[in-house]
C-alpha cells in the first residue's frame, strides 16, 4: 500500500463532492420527468464514481476524502439552492 498523495487526496475529495452535486440534480430531473437531463447526470455520476473507486482501491485511506467530499458536496448543494426552498 502506497502513502497518500496530496493530489489524489484532493482529486477524490473534489470528484466525490461533484458526484454528490450530480446526484442531487439527477434526482430532481428524474422527479420532474426530464429523461434526457436525468440520463446525462447519471452518466456523469458513473464517471466521477468510477474515478473515485479506481483511486481508493489502491489505498483504502482515500475513503476519508471521499466521505468528506460527499459531505461537502451535499451540504453545498442543499445550502446554495434557493430554487427548491419551500415558501
């Protein structure tokens, strides 16, 4: 098992955060019946998720930035999206 690489650490963090943002939009587009948009987000989810999996398979410690990225991505998306707030 190799040591942690700062670039890979940041890459996993960002890719997971972006992947969570894609999940949010995927769920919304699916619930709105927008098939093409939902399918494009689905493909993006697969790419970002695959990138993260490839990275943490070589070193399980990369699950830490993956979890932190997921937390940050969801938090950022929910806090900054004013269009879905209930009135």
